[in-house]
C-alpha cells in the first residue's frame, strides 16, 4: 500500500478492480493521437504494454530545463514538485491521482515554452531561456500580408527601450515606450505567384532576361 496505494480489498473478486484487458483497451483509446504528459512515463507505458509516438510524449523527468535544476540528473517527482512549485507531494501512502495532478501542474507551468521549443526545434538551454524571455516581455504579431492582406500594422518592443518604475499607494507602476510602425506588404511576383521583396523581384527579372 505504501508504494502502490492499492489495498487487498481493491483486488477481491467482486471488488472495484477491472481486468487488464479492459483497462488496456480503454487507455489505448484515450491516449490515441493525444499529447501524453507524465513523469517517467515510459515505465507506465511498459507496464500497460502500450506504445506512444515520441512526438506526443511530454515527460517531465526528461525535460532539460527541469534536469538542469538538478545538475543534469533525472529528478524524482517529489523533489521536482518541491523545487518548481513549492508543493510537497507523496506524503504518506502513494496516491496516483496526486502524482498525476502534480505532473500536469509542472507541465502547464512551462507549457508555452516547452511547446515553442518543440515547434521551433530548440536544442540548447540558452535558446530555451531566450524563448522564455520572449514569452514574458515581447509582443510578437504575425505579419498580416502572409494571409493575403495588402498592408499590416504591427508593434515591436525595441531592444533599447526605456522603462520607468515608480510606486504609488504601495503599488509598482512600470511604463515602457513601445514603437509602432506600419509595415508594407511585399510586392507580388506574377511569374512566381508569390510575394517577394523589391530586390528579389529585380533579381528574378534579370535572370529571366539572361535565359531569353
């Protein structure tokens, strides 16, 4: 019970326990084409005799920024939850529901950065830190001309921004100067059927003349 949280009464013939076949089938259906979050999740999949695409697995025990907090070692769920969330888990007998909730909270605390690293194939801890800073302080707006619009309006926070901090009624006030600009759409190249910069259009025109 201390390790599994399962009592003898749970395994009796007419008890709440279900057959392995039923559980195996239901879990396989639940996780199909889903992102699977867990801590040392490969062990759980091995016990259930299941496999899952690696691109859909988010294992908090293998996440590099979490491991960096423990000098590269694979942390236990208890130590990781205490370090990152400041919450104590696994006090007393084992509770699988508590473990699942703690793991999900760890994932959601870094979800945006983690998924960004997957999307952009970030490999180094330095790049992950840069993405984390962007998530916190930079407003990124996708250029609307890519959606077929003629003009787009976007805002950017320059590197040399001035920030003023003051206090009023024990509350902190932060003001940041943000420069907004209107970005013109790129020219439409009728030959290539795409948008190109002015210099690129000239380059293609020169090349076409050479081969005529």
